């Protein structure tokens, strides 16, 4: 009789390796699938870009979520605006204002639908949407939200334009 082989208690061959690496392969597969779905959803849900008509009007298409978004700049810093015709001011987050190097401004209390919010108002800021640029704009600082690169485009900019809703487009015409 032969003594038992010391390797006979170990799992050998491809089946043993598959049991050891199988859960990791499955996890990696699902991470790749979820990453791909995330990338596709970001692309599908990305707001459509604004266009400029031959007459110089800014045409902002409605996004899938029903809002109007436009790329622009505040104090030379790129931003995505959520167009809010009910907001008195263009409003950015504290983090955005710091990154853009905006002046401190005057302390104020904003009265919003969600209640009061402490912030400040900075005067004399240049705000641009597409090719339209308005200097001397009052900008509120203190917007709270998940993405500091999103700002509200309010009446301190919009009041310089005639706003027309036409189907799924918001058209801004210079006054």
C-alpha cells in the first residue's frame, strides 16, 4: 500500500481554478455592464445644445426632464445653466464662485420655495449664454445642489431678452 499523496487533498485542474476565480469574473462582468449603462444613460439624458437662429435668436430646446438647459459662462468660468424664469438672479454655488474668483459681494438672505438661504450678491459680473453676453449682471452666490457646475439662469440675465416658448423650444430675442 502506498502512502497518501500530499497533493491529493488539494483541488487540481481547471475546475478548482474556476471555483476560485469565478466570483471575481462575475463581479467584473457586472461592473463593466453597469459602467456601460451609466455612460449610455449620461449621453441619452444630456441636455440638447442651444442653437442660434439666422436672426440671432438663442433657441434652447427642452431637455428630456422637461427643463431648459444652456451652456454658458459666469465670470469667465464654464457652467451649465438651468433656465429659471422665476428666479430673480443668476445664482451659482459658493464652490463655483470661489473657483471663478468672484468678489465677496454683499451678504443677503435668499427667500426660496424651500425656505430662507444665506448667501451673497455680487454685482458687475459678466454672464454669457452661447454668443449672448451681458456685463454688469447681479449674481447670487449660495446655490445648494449636488453639482456645483450647474447654476440658475434668472432674471438678472433673462430680463434683457424677450422670452418666447414655441413648442419644445425657448427662444431668447434681444430687446
